[in-house]
C-alpha cells in the first residue's frame, strides 16, 4: 500500500527555512578579541539568500563545490546553510593540514569557489596558486576590508570581499527543489592514519544526523540552549552541532580563532554557554585553566567529548571539581560523525556508571554495528570478544569519493564500513574501543590496549598527558613505549608510574620503555599523533628509559 503522507524531502534548505522563520530572533554570536559580534537567524536567512544570488553569479548553478577555509564563525555558518540549500556542495577545507594535503584535497574535490577568512590569508595566499579548479574567492571576516588582496589577485582568480558580494546581491532567492539523496556537503578525513579520503554527505544523511545529535539521549538540544562548537567546522561537520542548532533553534556561540582556555572560558561565561563539544586535549587544557583560576562553569549543562578516547579521569575531574557533565561520543568523518553516545543505561550508578561513561557509547538510533574477528567471522556481542568494529546505517558513507576509488574498496564490504577501530560490543550496543587497528600493540601474539594504558596513566595525579605506542622488540615483536607529559615540577619516575599501572594491568602488559616529553604531538584536529611518536622513536629522538 502506498502511504498517504506528503513527500517532502529532508534537506538543509528546510533547516535554513525553519530556523530563519521560526527562530528569527535567536542569535549567532562570534567571538572577537574584545567581545563578540552578533547576528540573528532571521538576518542569516536573508544573508543566505543574498549569498546564494552572489554564488549563482559566480556560476554556481549545479553541484559545484563551494569550499570554506575558515574558523568557526557566523559567516562559516552562512556558507554551511547556503551552499547545500541552493543545490551546490559545501566543502570544508581543514585549515590545519599540511599545505600539500590541502592542495590535494581542493583539487581532488574540484572546488569552484573558496570562502576564506581574512585572518587566514597568510596561509591561503600560498595555497591558491596550487588550486587548479578554483575560479572565485570570497574574503570574509571583520579584517577583510583592510586586507591586502594583491597576492590573491595576482593569480588571476576573481577575488571579492564577502560582505561586498552579499550587499550587492538581491535579498530574496528562489531556492530550488533539492533531492534529499543528492550531495549536500563533503569532508575529507583528517588523515591520522593515511591519506585524506573524501566523504560526500547527502541532505538526508545530514538531516537525520542533526536529529540524532539533538535527541534527548544525545545532546538534548533545544532553543533554550547556547551551543559552543569548539570542534572545528572544517572537521567532521563540527560533530553536526551547526545543523542541529539550526534544527532546534539553539543559539550558536562561535569561538572563531580564540581557542585557548582563557578566551574560551571567558566566552562560556559571557554567553552563558549550556552545551559545548571538543576533543579531549582541549578539555584537558580547559581543566588545567579552570583548576588554576577557580573559574565558574556552572552555566554548562553538558559537554561532548570524542575524536579520541576520553579518559574517565578527565570526565570525573570536570564533574567533581567543576560540576561539568561530560559525555563521550564516538564517530568518524565517515559516520557523519556522531554514531554512539555514552549515556549509561537507566538504573546504573556509582562506579558502574563510570564504566559506561568510559566506553565509546551506545549505538544511536539507525546505527548498526558488529565486531569481526581475524577470520572475517562475526564475534559475539558479549562486551569481551575483541575484533574490528564495523558499522552501517543511513548516515554512514557507502564509499569514499569518488565511488570507484579503487584504493579504498577494502574499507567497505556487504554494505558495512570497516572502521579501523578495534574493540568489543556488548549486548546493549555499547562500544568499547581498545585501539585503532594501525596503533594496535601486538606483544607475543597478544594485544595490549594503548588506550587503556593511556587512560590509566592520565589518571595519575602527576601526569598531564600520555600516549602509548608499540615499538619493535626482537623477542616479543612489539612492546609498549609510554611517552608521558608530567605536571610542572613533578619528579615522578618510570618505576613509580609502572607501579601505579601494576594494580590494574598484567605484568606483560606494562610498558617497559618510557620517555618523558614536553608535549604529545597532535594532528590537525588535536588527536595524539602516534605516527609522529613512532617516527621520533625510530629516528632516535626520544630519551628512552627502560623500567
Ligand atoms: P581520522 O581517521 O583522520 O582521525 P576522523 O576524525 O574521522 O579522522 O577520526 C575518526 C576516528 O577517531 C575513529 O575511527 C576513532 O579511531 C577515533 N575516535 C573518535 N571518537 C573516539 C572515541 N570516543 N574514543 C576513541 N576513539 C575515537
């Protein structure tokens, strides 16, 4: 039987229309050096129409890629909304990747227009001559009017000020009907374990993902919230926070380039932020700052953390010392990204609650997962059997871009995505990861979880950060090397740290090589960069003690 319901596509255009009509007075706030600049969703609705007209004038009339090279700010949100709503494809470029990778990505995606923040021109000027398909550049942000554009103009590409283009354009736009399965946005993985790979989201997947992020058992977003996405909009859609805010009418508080703990805490307090999202390294920095300055964070209702394993010690410290409830989420660029969120099941309390909150979370609605062992056989969902995590669902990519990309075929099979993450799944759908497959430490044929070791080390009061990698060993193939950042003034020894771990780990799992370092190298999105640590060890750059 055919349903009688209206066939209205689930598109980004609907979100833009909804937020600008139903929540026109709610603001999008962008941090400035001495305060903020503010714009309402109603104003953004009109500016989006103007931007669409301006882009159409630049030949964006089909699925051309409109790229961004921007911080999190109101203009970035306007491009996020406008490009997909007009039927084009938003492509967020990661401003922190190595230049060669940005060049590769922009050319691979065949970007047509780039909107760039004036504050990023020094980096962008070097990139533009390497972009083969870019025809137009729009320079945005408060500094744009004073910016020297001569280097960009010298490339022969059309260069305009974003604000001028918006001002000159008509304030209404005939938004086209867009198929919900068509491309809305694309994003490349941050390349932590290899070359960046492109993922193309559909309108439908972005819409469903926004609903999933806004749900009560995820971030429970409403128009009463003031959301601070610290996680960059150039990486994995800022975990869907911008679109989820548009869906719910939540106010957005954008940090722009002020990502150090002091301005972030100031912004949280000034704008009474209720919800935020960032990777563990950022929260760790914020924790250090608020511990030292006794800052008030009581306005926060909940923060999300993910991108890499979130130590329970970090969650507990924020909750017990500052009343900030942190919830861990797991996901990948390939999964839109949020796929699981670690709310414990009802009735679970005390230490058991922390067991769940230390996990990568419970699968969200519409997500399916399985654990697959060495021989390609599905393992039981018993919370113990460890293998590779595979997922599928309507917000999981079915391939990389382009669809026939031969190099990446092995990541997909029978409709499942091989995540490259290793761990277990329990009967209630909670994921517990022990490693990424490329970081797994295999010692004497047995796996040692670097994530578990890191979490335990970071629970030691003298340890700021710790990253554990496998190093070659003649007898055992590999052994764990712990690289540790100690608190200022701490004189803790490897023997003491080993003794601290000995309570919870078997002897053969304990690191026997130790290096104290000034900071853990990080990737472009703030994750521990284990490739760099392994290379430093191989090049003899680490001062390694055996214990
Ligand atoms: P990249 O693969 O380049 O790092 P992504 O940002 O898409 O790009 O990273 C996704 C990966 O991040 C996941 O496959 C997983 O390894 C890691 N990750 C994300 N969230 C968590 C989490 N909560 N715990 C552990 N690892 C996580």
